[in-house]
C-alpha cells in the first residue's frame, strides 16, 4: 500500500474543494480499496463522502425516480418505489455481487467501478487502461470474458456493472455537481467507449461529484426485467445480460427499451432491437427476429466468439419473459 492523505467531509462544498485538488472520492470503498491494495490505483488523496446527504430515493419529474448517489445497492433494490416502478433496476442489483457487498456499495460507486479484466488488475501485464500506450494483453491473451461490442485496438475490457445496464436501457441521467454548478449527463454519454483513450472512462470533469441517478418517467403500464447469464449462480460477473422494458397498449408494443451487459466495453443499448419491436404484437417470431439484431457490429475475439450467439439467445429469452410469452 502506498501512502495517501485521507479526508472525511461533511458537506458538498468541502467535497468539491478536496476533489478539485485531485482527491479521489470514496464511500463504500468496495472497488477503490481493492484497487489500492493491488497497486492498480495509487491516489495521493482519498476523500470520504459517506457523510454527505445523498441517501434518498425520491419521486422525480412526471413520475420518474431519483436515486441518491450514496444509496446502497441493497437499499435501492429493496425500496418500494424502485421495485414497483422499475423492477429491472431491483433485479439487476439483486443479481450483483454478494449480500455483504451490496450492503456497502453505493449506486454512485457502482457505476464508477472499473473493469474486472484480469490484465488490468495484473500490474505486470500490458494494459492501456492502466498504463496508456503499453498495449492490450487481452487482445491476444485469454479473452473469454471480454467485450465483443464497442471495442478498439486499445482495449477490449467489459464494463462490469449490472445496474448500469438497467440505467442504460431506461435512458437514465446522471446528476453531477462541480465548482461550476450542477449538470445532467445522459447515461449513454456518461460511460465512455475506449477508442484510443481507454484510461478515460467517464465524462466527468475534474472534481465533479455524482449526486444522483434519475430514471425518467416512462409510459404505463410498463413491464421490465433483467436476465443475467454467468458461469455460476452466485457472486459472478455476466457473460451476457439483458435489461428489457416494454410498454404494451392495445396488444401492441408502443415503446421498447433494451440494453445488454457482459458483452460491451460499456453497457450496450440495442436501438436496432428496440426499433424492430415498435408497433408489433408480441409473438415468438417477433422476439427471435428482434433478438437477431442484438449482436450487430460485434467483433468477437479468439476465445469469446460464443458470446455472439449467447447474446442473441439471452435477449430473446428476456423479451419472451417481459413480453409475457415465455
């Protein structure tokens, strides 16, 4: 462990001042502490924000929902409003990590977490995300768990968050606070694809603090759910996953929100799947035809070619479940 300065703050002004000096924010610590122990992260200063008043789940404009950045994963998953309005969020959280981690980890920290790529966490391996310009050992290494969508020559690591997939599907917004004031970042723009700068992962300015994630109002009735495919049933990251929300009225799909996890360098929105569903009546053939578009643009590697077909089958299965035609 390398020496670092620790500061505990009690209000957002203190936090922004410390963050503006280069301090790294920490709350539950379930990601950053691990990375510091492994010498992957070496912050000179850590700013404890766990005492800030960002722990509320509340109604947002026109029937949306706002989840404070310091609400824990377990609190968000169990909240009556989350469970009733957006089951896909509750399910994605309950399928994440272990109960102990969910009791500590926060919503803001969850969407900020870094990849579980083994080469990123092995400081002896080449990794452009950890050491820009050093290369990507995963491209020619054992890449079974890596991304097939949104990759670049510089990086093929997946984003590990489950709830981020639900937020991407629901087109949430991230509320942030900086010295220049507040702003909202569409979730589609918050997490960045690697391109040639995989070390830059979020669209945050220096010192900005996440205050909440807001899910917009969506037409009702809305059926939603999250399906996760993994190597084992407990405490494991996704090989593929699908977050689906459907608004059906008059027997026709009026609105569709679909995203995939475990396959992209960021949670992967599936607009081609969504467009194929609009105006159609639920049927087995519709689900199959829509899901066939889920892997459009995929660039599989040597060991993860199976993900292309697995992604399609996962999306199709979840469309059947949410659409009520299992």
